[in-house]
C-alpha cells in the first residue's frame, strides 16, 4: 500500500459496513413494489370511474334528445287535434274518467288529415315501462320511450294561474273544450342502446315535463 493512500472498504465478511453495490435490498424492493401496486390500482380505478361516468352522461344525453323529439311530436299533434281524451287505456281504447281528476296512462288524439281521420293513442305499457304509440288501433304499436317509471303520464289541467307568486296548474275534474294537457316522464334508466350501466347504480332520475294547450272541436 502506498503511503497516504485510503484503503477501499469492500464490506466483506469481516467488514462492518454496507456492501458498495447498486442493488436494492429485499426490504427496499418490497417497499418499491408496494408503492407501484398502489399507484397502479389508483390509476386503473380512476380510469374505470371515468369510463363509467362517460357511459352515464352519453346515455342521459341520448335520452334527453329522444325525449325532445317526443315532446315536439306531442306539441304539434295536441295543438292540431280535433278531440283530446286522457285516461286509462292501451293501444285499442282510452277511457276518460267522468269523476275526479282527468289523468291516466293514456292519451287519445283525433286528427283530420284532409279527408282522412287519424286516431293516435299514446299509452304507457305497465308491463315493460315503455311509452308507445298506436295509429287507428293497428297492431303492433311503436315504442317511443323506454324506462318510464311513473304510471300517471298524462293529465288535463286548467289554464295556469298565478298563486302566491308561483305558477300552478289545477287538474280538471270535468271535461272542457279547451285547456292544457300536462305530460310528465320520469325515466328511471336512460338510453335505448345495448350498452347499459349497472341497473343498481344510483343517479338522479331524468324528469321531462311540459304542458301543451288544446282546443277540442267536438265537445
């Protein structure tokens, strides 16, 4: 050994220090793997959550767009109808109540197109929670909306009045030749696509409600 030189410690069996190598110890390797696993789990969970929320938002937007189409059809047909009936019914008949609120799961409209009379029946089928339309009692009906949770979809109401600084509509108990048809859909699920979110997932129910004025020509 040269004078004044510093001997290099090898950390061998007789040395008391840590070996001078670049490898991880077993404990350090376990800590690094644990951190990596936690980061991987967090990244995957956040991606799954983002994809799930995107599915819900896309399907709710699709349902809203479909509901707007249905609203446009109701608005045009109710305004031009010659007669309007609201009550309990299906594709073949709509029975309007004679006592109590005029409301139910079905709406019947009679329209005149030139020399042709059309009888449109919109009704909520309680068996599959679908809003359907049938023209002149011709089977099968056409499905307009899925997953409608409320059973009372249609209601005849008096013209809107201002009560205590708020707008309120009172249900009709006797029929009149003019008034408003109140339509309300509560969609418990959203979308008609094959891609569906977990039905047990909790999210706010979509509520689509509107009123359309009518004037009957047959009363």
